């Protein structure tokens, strides 16, 4: 009986020790083991770099995956990372007493950590981690969905008398500086992985649709272009577009979806060309996340060539929010689009807080005033001042200006008097499927 009791006590101790050193969900080594390794290194007066790798948008994925599913993603990525760094002696075991100890710790929220003790420049280590991340899984299949996985990483150099907690905090800070902010005020949607799998299948089977909403030249009254708006007809109804985009962003489908929209917009432009409307433009909305698409401008150019249209028939609309998140990359991206011949529109003008700065730093052809200033324009003198100022400013900067939300003749007349260039809204037409749009535009030119 005494031996059984001793065995039970020993088992309980081992169990308690295991839970203290491993995460419950993934059973990988945890932060406690990372700290133990750090203390061992510093006690020997050795230098070490903390390396963190984070699965992009992991918190968003957790909102639609079961805990077991999200944990399995971490385990899969950790195993891949472990396999790679096991080949390199500079990355240390996290249990010094064991030669075969794992080198990767799970810090939670999709963040994995390991330690390098090699004396090398930050540039060399940065390149090494960049190469490691390129070898990590790019896709993960779960419940019929091919999740697209993206990563970011940070490197924290040792500082004298730093302490583990400060060392780790600086690592987290390095990750956050590379992080694209999540919009926690985004609309709620009861999303699950099965719906995301349906969306992916819809993209690949062309069962999504783009509708075109006309943009009117206020000087001539003629249709000069259209905005391509995404629709997903399913179960006899259309899902809310903001919910659809949110679902795509949270599951890593946003880039595949955006490339599909660009392709369909070029296809629509080609159909318009065949009907003789070669001056007609089509605008496509892009988000900050689309900058992650490798060689995006090159892919745009290839799609334009594929459908036999000209680059100036395709416009891209970007919001201020997209510019805030990726300033340097966006400057380069807009410059490349301009060189290609496509125009870039600043969308939702007036709803952000740094609009004037963007007008100076980016090469926009057009600014589009958000409809929140237009819906009560006739009776709201404050909005009249705002809109008139925006129109004059755009013209002084050699830009065109498009006004969204035109819903009645009185608003249109006021905008014409103010000197606005284009109008868009239900007063002219709702968004239409391409065949209906071709009929609509033909009727306007009779």
C-alpha cells in the first residue's frame, strides 16, 4: 500500500510538472521552459537572440475554428519549424539536461518561440528566419477548407540586465510593429469553417458574381464607368458584402478572392469593349491585405493582357484605412499601377483623419467622397461646405472627384452646381449583373 501511495504521489508530481512546462492545448513546451533556457544562458554569461514566429490572423481564425482545430494548426507549424531548426546547432534545446529536447515553445495566440546563440549580424539572422518562414506550411486543410497561412517574425537582441520579461516584451513589440491591425469594430458574422469552405469552392467554381453600379459624368449625363461590387448568391439570398469580406480576411481567402474579382472586372471590360464602349472604366476595391499577393501588379498586367483590354480601363479604389496600415508598400504599389496605366482612386474620402497628407503623398487620379456627407446634402449646410471644399481642393490638385450616395435629382443638381465631376448612387441605378448592365447602358445611349 505504501508503494502504491508513493507511485501515486510521484505520478501527481510528474503530472503537475508536465502541466507547468507544457501548454494544455498543444502539449508543446511553454513560456516557463523558454524562461528556464534563458536563465541558463545568462548564468553562463552567454548572449542569445529571441526569435518569435507568429501565424498571421490566428486570433481571427480561432473565432471560426474549434479549439482542437486551431491547436492542431499550431502543432503542425511547430513540427515543421522544429524539423528545420533541428538541423542548425545555433538554435538551442529548451531543456538543457536533454539532448533531444524540443527547441520550440508555444507562447499562445499562434506565437512560437526559439533561441539562437550564434554570434551573427541581425541582417544574417533576419535572412535566416525569413528563409525558415518560407518553408513553413502555406496551406492547412480543415473541414474542406484550404486555409492560407501567412507568418511574420521578430528578433530580439540581448541587452545587459534586460531580464526575461523585458526580453520577451521586446519580442512581442517587434511582432506588433509588423502586424496589420485587426478591426475589432468589424461587423459580427456567425462564421464557421464550413462557410469558408463554401466560399473557397464558390471562388474556384465561378459561382460568385460581380455586379456593376454605374458612375455618371455629371457634366454630360453619360455613363463613364462602373464600380465592380461582389455578390455571393447562396440559399436564395445574398450575404452582406462586409460579412463576406470579413470571412475572406479571417480565413486567408482575401487574396484569392481579390484576384478573382480583378479577373471578372477585366472580363466585364472586355464585354463592354465588344459592345463598343471602349472608354468605359471599371473600378475594383482593394484592401491593405492584398499587398501580400506576390507580384500583384504583374498579375494585374497579365490579367489585362489575357482579356485584351487596356490598363486605363481598370481603376483601383483604396480606402484611407488601407493606406494607414501599409504606407511605404502602398506608395510603391500605387506608383507601379500608374506606370502600368491604371488609375488609383482614394475611396471613402472624409471618413479618415489624415486625408490631406494622403493627397500630397500619393498619386491619385480621383477622390471619392463618402455617401455619409451626401444623403442629407440638400438640407445640411455643414455637409455642403465640406463637399464644396473637397471638390475645389481636388480640382486644384488636378484630380477628379466622384460623389457616392446620389439618391435624388435635388442632390444631383446641387452637385452639378458645386462642380463635381462624377456621381454614383441609386438615383441612377443599383448595382446590376453584367447582362442587365449591358442592357441598361445600351438604353442610355439610345
